[in-house]
C-alpha cells in the first residue's frame, strides 16, 4: 500500500492548526523515540519530516496531508531531560491542548522504544484523548508501536513484547530502519482515517 504525504504547515499553538476538513492522526512519543523517522518510513519519503540524533528536534506540530482525506501530525517529543524548563512546559501545554481539544483528531499512534517498553509518561499520553469533551466525540483510535525493533536481538523479542502485553497493549512491532511493521501500520492508519475506532482504552495501569 502506498501512503504518500506532503508537508502542509507547522503550528506552535492551536490557532495555527490548518483549517481543513481532513481527519488527523497524530504520532506521539518521547523525544528521540523515532516519530519523524517513522513518518518518513511510512511515506517512503526521505527527509519529509526532519529527524535528528539529538533529542528535541521537533518543537512544533507538523501537519502532513495523506491522500485526499487524512493527515498525519508529527508531534514534538516529551521527556527530554536537557530541554529548558520553559521549553518543556511549552511543549507539554501544546501537546495537551492538541490532544484534548483538536476536534478533527481521530487517532493517536504512540511510539514506544521496543527495548524499554511503556513508561508512566507514555501511558499518560495514551490517556489524554480520554479527557476529550468534544461534542463530536464518538470514540477514538489508539495504536501503540514498539519501535526500533531492529535493535532487539532475536532472543530479546518475546520479553520485549511481554512488557506491552502485560499492560493489555498489543503493539505493532516496527522499525523505521528495517521497514518491519510498516505495511501493517499503514493499513491501520488508513483504516482509522476511514472511520475505524478502537475500543475505549482499558490499559491505563501503573507500569
Ligand atoms: P524528536 O523530534 O526530538 O521528538 O525526535 P523523534 O521522535 O522525531 O526522533 P527522530 O525520528 O528524529 O529519530 C531520533 C534518532 O533515532 C535518529 O538518530 C534516528 O536515526 C534514530 N531512529 C529512528 N527510528 C529508528 C529505528 O527504527 N531504528 C533505529 N536503529 N534507529 C532509529
Ligand atoms: Mg521529530
């Protein structure tokens, strides 16, 4: 399946989000987990979203149109210890506002490092859309991606997956580098774009 995307615009506050009728699916996760790389791998377009070895690369919401009805949104990463307190707070406010107030956001893809498994802060992000009190609210789709799986040895895989499944999460195992999981994720994203919901998350427990 081909998923071609085009950069539309960036936003540093909600008022700057595009005024369009696409449904948005956002890529969220810790700083440096590989959100921008995953977007490039999904769309097979090198350099579409800017990536970096240094965390804290993406500071704004970046909107990409996909096909005629869907958009992917590359979010700034959270949890980067070296970012100034003010910058971290600004990013946190932006994420919170976008995930709880953006009406046309229909799905969230949360990236988690396959080697670490989900941590508290990540589970909290997964819970945010649950707080949406939008009139249009009618279910919401969440997908958890265990990424950078190319860094797992074969012998580490089962334990890595278990860190997710014990929390009731069935991850899609991916690597932007090897391309593993990309086709599964593309299909899932397009299904969400076409209106598929997921059951209300029941996973929010302490890790
Ligand atoms: P912020 O914008 O800072 O939040 O980071 P990000 O989540 O967008 O991460 P980015 O895509 O910039 O990637 C961070 C680093 O991880 C880069 O050095 C990437 O090359 C590397 N990386 C991303 N995905 C993978 C992957 O699947 N496998 C491996 N081995 N490295 C990856
Ligand atoms: Mg990024």
